[in-house]
């Protein structure tokens, strides 16, 4: 089997926030995963599970509490100023809210050209202009849009501008933080398809964060499922849908809407008990045990570790001891 090149390697990553005297909110707690070159790794989970914090800490936007992160072999959290500058040229982020992530009073040209100027990618003004126009065309806009202010655009158009800005420095890795969750359903497919097209054309690696499993299935090669700061399952996209192992993954999949009413009626519904525990005071054993209908005595006292159940399919659950 051919060995795959690794772009991002996350080992036992932890990100805690102070929450009072000797108490911490464990947003990300001992999470490990690998993103291979050229693939899209999707991370899913309900709001507040720590997936965005995990992604931001993995690319160095947030300081870590513990663990290690390596991008192409270099420690993300111990880079020199020069290494950090080079890193920002290779790794870019597409934000969740296109209204908050762009200065509404700036012109589109300024926003897209900023990265080109910082990284000195154009030899003169004429080349810079050509690059900006090419980027806008690449994301489905045109040269006429360059001279307009951002506030004149819709949410979908703003997200395209954000994608053009991210691509302006010729990155190798994109961190997409729920890039379609703020958009209408009709626009979500357009943006997801655009990202897939750009990945193929520019050979990008992507870490794609979302809470919508149907979106993640469409774009991802592999999927990791997070719950309350922990990674509970990870495998190939099709395998996750065909053979979910963790009870939480089963519940997430059961909640995905099905267009066919006959299939929807036949599908077994899963209703989770109770509420999500506090990340400040999580359960002593399995984080999911307070809501799991299949919990055992061991789930209450011993935290499960990630184990490979079949090639490439790992799960943290005592059902698979």
C-alpha cells in the first residue's frame, strides 16, 4: 500500500479555558488526527462540541494548552517569525460568517489584493490586477466586481470573495470553518461545489468543519465525529454512513433529513436522553454515557480510548472492547 504524505498531524491536542477557581472548560481534550495531502477531512458534531476551537488551535490561531501539532513536519506552535510567515502563505482559512469576516466598507480589489501584496507575489501593479481578476473569475465573480464595496454584495457573493482572498496567496491547505452554515440552502450547494472544484484544480488539502452531516458527506474523504471536546469516531465517508459504530454517530445520522417520505418513515429514529453535559464538569467515564441508551457500568467510570475496529475505522466506545 502506497504511503500517503501527511500535511497536518495533531497529537493529543488540548485547549482549556479558565472557568473559575481551579476549574477549566475543556473545549478540546486529548484529540488526535491526521490530514493527508490532497484529501478533505470533515469534522462534525453539534454546536459547542469544540470542533471549531480544535481547528483554530490546530492551525495556530489559538494557543494550545497541551499536545502537539505539525504541519508538513514543523511544529505549528513553535515556529520562528519567518516560519510563521511562510506558514500563512501555505495555510488559509475560510470563515463561517461572510458578513463578519470581511470589512464591508472596503473594496473587493483591496481585500483580494492584500495577501498578494504582503507575500510579494506580483512584480508590478499590472500583474497584481491580472491576479485579482483571475481570482474573482475563479470563484464565479468578474472584474467589474473588483471596484465595488463589499456591503453591496449578498451573503453568497461575500463568501466567494472570502474564498478568493484565501486563494490569493496560493495556499496548499484550507481550513473551512462551517463556510456554508450562514447561507441559504440554495447557496450552500453552490459554495460546496465551488470548493470541491477548486480543490481538484489547485490540489488543495482541506479541513472542513460543519454540523451538517449531509454537507460533510458531499465534500469529505474521511469524517471525524466530535462530542464534548473528544473525537469519538473517524473513518472513510462511505464507511461512516454505511456502518456507524458509536451511538452518538448513529444518533447524528438518524437526524439527517431524508427527502423520500417512505424511507424516512422506515428509518429508526433515535432520541437522545437529557442535555449535553457541561464541558467544565464532564462525566467521569465516557462523555456520552449520560445520554446513551446502550451504556454499561464501565461507561460511568472508565474513559474509552480510540481503537481501530477495522482498517481505517477507529472508535472510542466500550461496546467494542
